[in-house]
């Protein structure tokens, strides 16, 4: 189990530049282009509604533009699939101008599928002197059913193994035990990732990004609570507005990676925690998110900040001196509070939801340390912590499907 947890962390906590849904599309286009062996003369993209929802209004790195057309054009011109979720790392002003010219002359067809095979689904077909295709399904970098006339094989650095996310009987106790007992040296990349996310926030403090929520909150900062809110929202501001800055993602989402790492690292610094304590807190936070996402799914109508902030609540509780018992109380406090927050697509306004999530995480941890938490008689809370988590994910995965359809209908008919 220990090796599986380490594999999961390395698979699910990876660098990303830009919102991961349009980047996922750009990645798929780049792979299809590479299989074609040339810049395409025509592109057809078919995708699930959830991918489309999260790609409509978000900034594309270093372009000053939003939406899928520019992401597709950049994937076809300068995208490199071996970079995974950093596929558009090479975006320069010159590359953007070329991509705009490319968009004007090359047919790009975009189809939103009514019944896609998965909520996370992108299928790309490109044409030139021949045709080639690529398909991503189930994970933002998980390629399946690829085909081309010459059967060229290209490996993506961050391809996922979905079987790792299908561990039957996984419990929060096992997550906690691993975080407390694992050798910390192989987990140092989590600290580097958290520092990467802090750097993204500091970029936003100096530039106009999105709604500048982080910048505004930073001006009012005079406590660790306000510092956590400013830095978390600032990092979200940067990536949602299309800044060319990397963040460390979790389970395919940069905002989730930010929300489960920034509050933990800042609180660890505030209390002058040791490096080992900081790493264990980051392991607990990140792995809790991965565990919850296993049953929730990659994309849903439930806002990912609820899950990611739950991870932060666990990490902060540990740093406050809490043990497994207090960690379960923190999770119950989170689920009893913001479990109904909807996802209405990736956009600059996500910084508002992320901030609400981490604010609740800090409060939940403080309550947990006082053994204050909702009882099993209250709402969806169960005596068993894993059943409580699965109650949340059942609502997000099954119960909110119609909500997801309605959200998309509203977004596409404005």
C-alpha cells in the first residue's frame, strides 16, 4: 500500500501551466499533430460537456485570450505532448501571433458531445497529407485508443494509470497512517510544489490577474488567516487569468493543488514547523484530496475547492497538534459546511470559491482541535468518516448530474 500511495502522489501531483481543461485539449491536439508528423491542415475536436464548461471562460497562458480556439491553435503549432500539462510552456508573443494567423486560415471544428464516453473526454482528428488522431479519457493526460497510418508511438511524461485510482477499501485511516509513517525524503517534491504555488501567488500580487482578489486581500493582510486567503486566491488569480506561471496540480486541477498546499505551507511557516512536519502535513493534505477524488471523479458539478480545502483542513489540524481523531473532526466540519458549492466552469471568479474553501478549512481545523464537530444525526454526516466522505462524493457524482446539465445550459445560452 505504501508504494501505491507514493505512486499516486507522483501521478496526481504534477506541474501544470494554465487551466487543465483547455490545456488537456491542447495536449490532445499536440499528440495528434505529432502522430501526423506535420502541422495540420484541418482539426476536428470532440469533447465532453464538462471539458467544454471548464474551457469557455478561462485565460490561455501568455495569450491575453480565453477559450478553446487559441488553445487548439497553439497545441497544433507549438505544443509538445512530452511536456504533459505544461504542453504550452513555449508560448511566446511570436507563437501567439502565428497561432492567430493559423486560426484564421485552418478549419477548426469543435463538437460538444451529448453522450461522451466519460465526463473527461477529448477526441482529436487532424488532417494533412494523411490523417491521425488522439484521444484523452478518464484523466487529463491519459491517452487511449490512439491510431494513425504509421503507428508512431510517443510517450507522454505524465500519463496516468487509472488503476491506481481504483483501490478498493481505501480509508482515511490508511491515508493518515501513510502520512505519519512514510519516509519523507521521496516526498520532498510536495514541498517544492507548494513553494511553486506560493510563487504563483507572488506573481499575482505584482500583476493584474483576473479579479485581483489576492492582490486586494494582500493589502489588508495582518494575520495568518488573511495571509492564507491572500496567497491562495492570488495563485488562483494567476492561473485562471492565463499567466505563464506553473503551479503544482492535484488530481488534474491546479486550483485543487493550490488549495491543498498553500494554506498548509503558510501555516507550517507561521508556527515554525520542522521540514518533516511540513512534509507530513502536505502528504496528508494532498493524499486526502486524491482519496476523495477517487469516488467523486475528475470533473463534476461539485466544486473541487470543497475537496481540496478538506485536504488543507486535515494538514492544518495535524500541524496544530491533532491526531487521527481530530483530523476526522476537521473532515466532518468541512463536509457539513460547504458541501453544496457548485462548479460553474473554470474562470477568474474561481478565486472567490477557492478563498471560501480555505477560509472554511482554517475554521474547521480550529473547531476540530476543540473537539467541536457535527454529530451523525446532522445532515449527510455519518459516524463513520469514510461513509461521510462517500456521502459527499455520491452527491457530487450521482446526485448533481442534473445540476451539471442545467449549469451548462445556462452557460451556453447567455
